[in-house]
C-alpha cells in the first residue's frame, strides 16, 4: 500500500515541475550559471557566441535548457524543453534536443523529441538579449488542411533548414494510432509570420 501512495504522489507532482519550469526567468538562470551549468554538445551558434546549456537552479531538483552566452555570463532565454532525457549527472546523459541555428546566429530553433507531443520553439538572439518568436500551431495547421491526421499517438515538429536566415523549413510528423508514420514540411517566414507547405 505504501508503494502505491508514493507512486501516486510522484505522478501528481509532475505537472508542478512543468509549471515551475515555465516561470523560470533568464535572470534567475544567469544567477545559477557559475557552477550549475553544462553546455549541451552540438548546440553552439555558428559565430560561437551562444549555446544551449543545461542549468540546475538553486533550491530545485530540476534543470532547464537555456540559451546562454558561451562565456556563461548571461542567459538570453529559457526554453520549455528538457535538457536531457536522463539525469544530467549520469556519466553519459542523452539529450533529445534538436537545435538548428540560422547561419548568422540571429535565430535558433529548438525541438525536444523526448515528449510524446512536442512543439518547436524559435528564439531571436543578439548580444543585447533574446526573445521567443510567436509561431502558429503547426500541428493544428497541418491537421486542419488534412495533411496530418488528427489525434495521433505521437507528433513532433523538427527543424530541417534555414533559408536566407529568416525562413525555417519544419517537418511536422505524426504517428497514427495504427502505427503509420506521416510527415509533411512547411516553411515559416519569421519576418512575415506566415507558413507555406
């Protein structure tokens, strides 16, 4: 009986972790960069100034994935992605992040494939700061057009390539309840805020 209660308490605490992570500010992450951060491999910007770091926050037991200057002096933005699919303190933790920088290092697309229904996040970055770019609901867009089936078992949005540093090609993927895999590509124009498939 005690084991069941512990499991129920653990499962009920998961949404609070997600809610707590969504309220993390770049300022709070910056205060924790000195000793509680690890640069995630293969996430550095082409100009070498920024990278995605896994940052443990004081007073918590979880880490956030944050866009940080490579000198670890400042956090530009905090993603909603999990930095690692396993404990970062493991000898060889595995990251499920796909990170794609524009060639001029002004935009970064981040996708966390560890989640069953994952969404793409895009951030505009400069030395003066970072901000999340508002994106349309890509899955809903593709599903409404009949290109991706509604109510899939799992879905994701993977960044494929940048075109001229302002347009992003994204592959929207879904796995149906019967196990069939479907994917379609869409191009987002970040300056116009539109998508074409």
